C-alpha cells in the first residue's frame, strides 16, 4: 500500500493514502476470498440459484405480485433477525425471540382492543410492549453475565414462560383481532409511485455520498480506498437493486411501507454497531471477551445490552407479524418463526462463534429464507419438506461459516 505525506505550515506530517486501481482492487478481492473473507458471495449465489430453480418450476415466482408479497412476508423474520445478530456477535444465543414476538403481539393487541376497559393509543401499547422486551432482555443478560447461566438455558426458560403468557393473553377464544388502523397499516400500506421513487432516489444519493466520504476518510488516515471503478460499480449495483424493487412492486400494489421502515431500522442499527464506540466494543467482546475485559471494556454491560436489543427487536417483529395477519392467536411466536429468525442471521453471514457479522446480513439471510418459503408455497410442498429444506440450507450456511473461519485462522486473519 503506497502512502504519501503532506507537510503543513507547522511541519506536521500527515499520511495520505491512495485510491487503488481496478487491478489492485481485483487482486485484493481475490486474496480476501482465498483467506476466507467471502462476504455476501454465498448469499448472492444462493439467491440466484433459488430464483432460477423456482422460476423454472412456476413462472409466477418472479411476478410482481409474488415479489411484493415476499417483501411483506420477510419483514417480521428480518426484524427479529437483526436483533439476533447482536446476540450472536457476543457468542451467545437467544431461543426466546419467537416467544417474545408473540408476547409483544399479545400485549399490543390486548391493549388496543376497543372494549371500553383497556383501550389505549397504539403507540402507548407499543411503548409498553417494547419496555417489557427491554426488561426481559436485561434479565437474560443479567443471568448470563452476572450469574454465569448459559444463555441457551436462560432463554429456553423464557421461551416456555412466553408461551404461557401468549396462551393466557389470548384467552378462551385463542384469538385477538387487531382493530387499530394504524397498526394494521404498518404491514398493509403500499406507497404511491411518486413517494416510492423519491425515497429510492434519496436512499441511493445518501449511499453514494456516504460511500465517498468513507473513502475520503480512509485516505486521510493513510489507508487505501477502493478504486473509482469499484465505487461506480457498487453505487450502480445499489441503484439497480433499489430502483428495481420500486419498479417491480410498482407493477403490483406499490412499495410496501414496512420495507421502507425496515430499511431505516437497518441503517440506524448499522450506524450504532459499526460507527460508535459501544458498537465496536460488541465486536471486541465477541472476538475475545477476556482480552476485552483486560482492555477496560465492561463486558457484562455489553452482554446485557445485546440481549436487551435482541428482545426489543423481537417485540417489534411481533408487531409486524400482528399487523400483517391483522390478529394475534394462541400460536403466535410458534412454528418456524424462531428457527427462521436465527437461520436468517446465520445464513446471512453472522458467525455463531461471535465477533463477525453485520446487521445487513440479517436482511440477506431473511431474504433467502423468505425466497425459499415463497417458492415452496407456490409449488404446494408439504410442511415436512419445507422443514427439511430449511434445515439443509442452515447446515450449509453453518458449514460455510466454519470452513471460512478455519481458512481465516490458517491465513492469520481470524
């Protein structure tokens, strides 16, 4: 890496990095692959194979209607998965997120029922549900960090408790209908074309500017920045993807509001995880908790915070699910919600060993899960085959993570 130096009037030397050439970028990318830094490549290849296979089996798979439905259906899983990423980053697990999604849905639905006794504004109900999620997450973290109880056991206990709460909350009828238009509209509102295109262009512009400023900041610190060709390619690819989604959904009902809300949440969580000291501490704790402790990081506080974030996002996922289904029943949070949410984070590239992963990986993994489920649904596959396929995909993802981790260790990058 070539570095030049600038000398100001006070004879202070400032290192200035350079922008790589296309050839240097390409060589670096190939070297990263050889060293186990595979990034999103498996997810991208997987999505291509999934699309080709199911489209060949049913030509409605890539239709505007099905792709719009896919964006709505994946929202709850993706929301919960983003919270699970934080827990996995510290090398822990949370088996209660499905149950907490059900509890959150029950609390919200029960409080907004216009029965003259418990009706409160939807945002107050949401706030109370989120508070419950934060408290429960804090309890998880306290048992794990302070007492030393394995997270598997603590969250498994909460899973059973949460199931009981859902059964009790739904009552004898076993169903609570969501009757608030604001809550229903979260997952059932589709934006007008003019609004959708404006949001898309704004998002692309922000991405381009942020990417450029990141390169400039890297060079100011004496580091190398991506080549101009790579910058243009990445920006163009992002533009094609975002504008493509808007164009396709525009041929059906329009861009789902929940997709925009989910995108905004991912941006906020990404900034928190990758651009703040606290976020960097999370990665440090996941990489080596003891070394982090000796470096002065409050490891217990980091663990507690990550469990709180996980439960917080689980409750939000319960809200999304209740909005999409327009009801909450006694099976809320059951089925494959927990498995798919954890699988979404892992398939997207978050390591089960801790310390590696991105918030955006949850979205990628959730997209894989939703794409497979959508295709299997169109083909009318039975539930037993769906579980087997999902399990096989998860096993492949974990195997890829394990192999890439060993490769990084052997190359000195772990």
